[in-house]
C-alpha cells in the first residue's frame, strides 16, 4: 500500500470530495481518508436528504447573506460560483432543477445521486480512498505539514486538507476532530455553538398549533444587548417549541445567548409586520363585515384558527363573546399579543440535530485566496470546520464546494 502522497484530504463531505477531485485534476497524487465506512454521510442528510446544492442569488447577495465575514469567500466563490458548480455536476451526470425559483437541487431530489456521482468521479480520476480510517493527528515539523497519523498507520504528504465538518449530527460521524487538529498545530478555534436547529419553549400553548405554518413571521430577541437582531421567514410550531426556516436561521443567534442566560425571550410578529394600530383597525373593519363573529373568528382573519384560539386564551378572553364585548384590558392585551407574541426559549435540541456549527477555525489565520493556513505551510481548511456559516437554502453547501475547490488547487 502506498503511504506517500502529494496531498491527503481528511473528511469526505462535499468539501472533502471536491477538494480531492480538484487536487487530482492538478495532477497530484491524492489520498482521501474517511473515518466512517462510506463516503458522504453528512451530505446524505443535507436538505432533508434532498441535497439543496446552492441557490439562485447573485454572488454579491450570496456573500452578504453570510454577514460580516462573507467577503472572506470572494476568491473561492469567484473560482466556483453557482453556475460553475451546476456545470461541474452536469459534467459528471447530475442534472439540477429549481422548483421554487430559489433553491437548486439535483433533479432526483436525492442526496444519494450527488454522493454516487462524486464517488464515481473520484474513482474515474483514480483518487485513493480509504474508509474506516480515522486520523488521530496531523504530523508537522514545526513549520510545515509532513502527513497524518491514523489509528493504524502513518501517511506522508507535504499537503493536508482538513475537511472534517463541524459538530452537528454526531451519529453521522461529527465529533469535532478537525478543531482538535487545528488547535494542536497552533490555530485558534472560536467558541462553538449548534446552529440551524429547532428550539424548545416554555409556553405550552404551541403544542395546540402544530398543524399550521406562519408565513413571513418576524422574530426578534427581547434582550437589551440583542435588540437589533431579527429574522423573517416561515415559522412552524412543534409539540415543544419552534422550527421552520426562520428559526433554523435565527438559532445561530439564540444558542450562544441560551448558554449565557438559560432562557432567551423572543417577540414574534406573525401578521406580516402589522402594528398594533393596523391590527386594531383591521379587527374593527372585520367586525363590521361579520357582526356575529366571536373573538376567535375575528382574530382568525389574521392568523390560523388554532393560533387565534391559543392567543385569546392567553390573554383571558371569553372566546364565546365578540371582540367588542371583551373588557378594554383584554382587547388591548389581545391586540398587543397578536402584534408581538412573547415566547421563551429554554433549550435547543443541541448538536445532535444541528445542521451546522457556529464557530470554527479562526478566519484570521487562513488565507482567503488559497484556504491555506497562515501558521503551518501545506495545511489547508475547507467547509464547515472554518468559522463561517450561512442561512438555510443551499448557502453552506455551495460554500463547502467552493472552499473545497480552492483548497484543492493547493496554491502556496
């Protein structure tokens, strides 16, 4: 067995497989190491198993969606943007489509299609692949990478690409080993938090509203230091809390606060941004159109019936009576709770169901034009192991592919 390579790629998610393919196309002798029995385990779960590859945003808007660190992607996305990515997949036999005009999936809507095509391309290029091969540590001489030590043997290479992903879904192999590799050679790893995940709330009434989705809900954090944070998107109630795209995206802001405060109060506008005055005027108009409607029926002109009923009960409204027959206090409280519904996050589902990790190897110590470490020569990072994460909708997978492609070029 060959134990000497030009480059070793550690991890076989989207970033790792693309990195190995790109490096091989540069004429390098490549070894891809995966600790699990097969390639692409986390990729298989991406997008609910449908594998949302990317989206239709312009490059500028795409990078902006990642926040203040988005500019770090400039070179990587410039070399492999969404158009390039789709052309690459088409070249290896994967057709794509976008049914909602935004998210782009393989036409099969199955992640298995992507994994199979990438595996076939790795084999066609004769990349050496070893599964069930856990890397224990990186080998280096103080200034440069010299290889990796696995549980069973040592492999030599002047270049190592770390594509180990984050901490989400530990049952799919995530255990944070890439962060440990980075720290052992002197890299800083920022605080790590679960992100893109559902949350649990204290209020019990949400369990009665699980059949309904609230479109374009506006979610804010009711803490002084987080007043400016907000997110907009579809909200779904669960038996114990909240999920849906707006919560999955906003959870990256909630989980660090949860660790600090134990509880995180939210204020949610479920009526497309209507103010208290807008709501009051709307209810007055509806009452004149439906003079026999009780208070729940009236609120149901704004919200699903289950949510309307729950909010009426929360403020002590008599649901058999009309809105105008409630006390002045109840009417005011009802308008207020419809405009700004308070919910209290008490915990998240944690890394066991987190689709991504907030935090990672510090971007300050990685060259954005090459993905190479600024500390150790020949060490590259790509994908989720770095401190860069985006919202739902193909952002993180596009970034994984783009960063993996740039790392695979092995620019010094």
